[in-house]
């Protein structure tokens, strides 16, 4: 795999090999850093050459897994497989049930607010979250590679019924992808290929797609994103780099008024939120005992010496498993904000 390179103004340049990046760091010409799970180098001197080859990113959307491939004519720089954001619909349903339950309680409540979304174009929350996640990954790649073109496999919803056009303007899938395409055109030149075109390109190269859709193999989804990128920029008849990294978004529980079910004594405790004892949840931190990990929830754990003491939960960056619930905030060193974890 290649190492992304940026100049001292964080403008992406052509990637380099790991051995050359190591020499640059050792001689002081560059400084290594991590960009949300990918190791990069920042040049401390002026680059000797700013000419570059066209770099294309191929995107294969999906309902459970998605794939991104960054490729030029000479090399395949990065293969990324991501987990789709598919929990927003359930969260919205829970919020709706909690709101309806509060209305039937014998408690004071405010008057109904006017519908602020009437006559406005908007995306459903679950659809918007799915397509925003794809856009976040695309923006993340643009900060590491000088992308010139984005090739996306087009997905279509059923818009014909009984021989006539139907549901074209109301399908969340159609509305969401059009919003996504408009945002991608602001980043780079956009090319769209149908799923049938991707199939023919894959067959022409003799590549097979795995039926294990939830696996982290290159043949599961990245083979399609690689085919799309290779169609635009060319250069290979077989994949030259099948290594991939898996990106898993962190599921945050937004702040709620209280828990859905009360505790004994009819006490409804706090629930949700994105701050844990001053740390934003998901942030990458360093702990003296558990090393590099990310921040989860928090709880009050008062002591005689410190009645306001708060303990933080820490989770593994590779597996997401909770390491501890009793980390003291003073022992944690903040490193970077983060909203996903990366598995190599």
C-alpha cells in the first residue's frame, strides 16, 4: 500500500512508497501523522515536483457494505470497505414512541409547534444519514489524494408501475442519490455507470464477485469499485493491490430527555449525549494502561476526596470492545476527534 503525501499547507500530492516515506521522516524532510486510520506524511520542504497523474476514486454503494477504491493508471493506492449507517431508522422510531408516550402522561407540556418542514424539500433522516456517510468518506479521501474524477455505480429504485412512471420524485433512494451526485460534483468530475455496466466490465476482465456480501474480502465489494476506477483511468487487466481497510462508523446515542423505561421509584435517568466528562465521544485518546483507544460513555463515580469524580468508558480501536468503565478523565490524553474505527 502507498502512503499519502501532503505539503505544508495540507494540499494532497502524489502518494509515495513506504520506504521513501520512511527515509523522508528519518532525514527530517517529512513528518508522519495519522488521518483517521491511514498513515500519511507531511512535507517540511518544498516538493521537487508537483506534476501528477490523474487519480480516480470508484464508489460501489450498498445497503450493508460499501466500497471505495483510489487508483491511478500505474497503481492502486487504497481500497476501503465501509459499513453502511443503517440504525437511524430504528432510532427515529424510538424517539417517536417516546414522544407519543409523553403526550399521554399527566404532566405539563408545551403547546404544539407549527410544522416547520411543510412545503420544504428535505431528505428522510435515515436516507440522509446513509448518503452523508458516503460523502464523508469521499471528503476524507480528497484530503489525502489529489482526486480528479469520481466514478459511481448508479442504483435505481422502482419507478415504473403498471406501464407508467411512478414514485420517481418520492422515492427516498432516488432523492438521496441525486443529492449525493450534486455534492460529488463539487469535489471532482463525476461519472456514473449502471450496475449492468459494472457487471460487463467485471466479466471482460475475468473477475468474480464473492457471494459472501458481509465478509471483508476484496472480492466482496472492492472488486466492483476497482473495476469502476480502472474503467476510467485504465492501466491494469488484473488488480495490482487487493489489500483493504475496513471502516466501521461509531453509533452514537444522541441526547434524549430520559430513558424509555423508568428505574424503580419511577426515576428516569439521563441517557445519550455526545460528551463524556469533557471528551467528545469517539475521540482517540491515550491511556497509561490501555494505550490508544476511543472514548465511549461516562458515569458519575464520586469518592470522599472528589465528590464530583467522573469515570469514562474506553473502547478498543480495532474491535470496538469496551476495555474499562472506570478510566479517570485526568489520566486520559486527547489525541484527535474521530467518528469511526478502522480495521486493517
